[in-house]
C-alpha cells in the first residue's frame, strides 16, 4: 500500500517536471527567436546587401511566429525600400531558437550555438 502511494507521488513529480521543462524550453525558444529578430533590426543595410531577394529562417520545428515574420520583413523592407520573401526551413539539430540568413550575413541565435558558446555542448 505504501509502495503504491510512493509510486503515485513519484509519477506526479515526473509529470510536473516534464511540464516545467517543456514550458521553459518554449519560453527559451521564443526569447532566442526574439533576440534573432532584434539582431536583424540592428543589422546595417550595407550588410543586408543590395541584391537581397529572400531571407532564410531556420528553426527546429520549421515554424516561425507571424509576428516575428512581420518584424523581420518590416525591418528589412524599411532598410532596403523593397519587399523580400521569407523562406522558413526546418533543422532539428539546432534544438531551438533560430538561424537567420540574409545574403552572406548569418545571425545564429540557436540553442545549439548558445550551448556550444557556453561550453555545455561540444
């Protein structure tokens, strides 16, 4: 009887911990994406390039929030005085965040790169 109660408590704790980890990952993912968008907004027009036709956005799940898309398109369109296309791609190896490629400029705000920079991942 006591073993069953302990098992239930452990199971509940595992479920709660899994939920917390999931929620924290989602929050971190959004923060990294917002940081990437902010870096695009701060990138000088000269670095974006005159012949820019599309911006490649790579995320772990292949999705990118519409608000973030609008912010990037607005920032680039404002700097270059024209509209560019977005090409959203998926790469599960980045684990979260986003990599934004604008011509030769690469803005890497992926979880994998952050973990490598901190020395927690090789």
